[in-house]
C-alpha cells in the first residue's frame, strides 16, 4: 500500500503548467496529422507524465492535476482524459 505524499499548491501549479504544455503540443500535432509519429510521441509524453505523477504523489494527486486543468469534453482520441 502506498502512502500518498503531501503535495503543495506550488507543486500542483507547476504540474498543471507542465501538463497543459503537453496537452497543447498534443492537440497541435493531432490537428496536423492524427497518425504521425509526432502525435504518438506527444501522447506518450502525456502518459509518461501522468504515470510519474502517480508514482511520486499518488493517484489522487494525478486526478487533482487533471481536474484542475478543466479539460474540455472534446479532446479527440484522448477519450479517457488520462493525463
């Protein structure tokens, strides 16, 4: 059982900024070519960041960051909104 680390508001803000940048990059690449290697790469980067947040801070923190970013309902292939 993992004990979730306390996460400061400053850390959440930084993670939101990093996540937001990756989402914008992914959306830009997706708009250019949904099947390009660049699109796949940016999506992989988003998944890797979420995995890292979960490993360091726990699932609840990853959900907090995702929820704080207020994702739009229409995010294309990122259906499960799992940043």
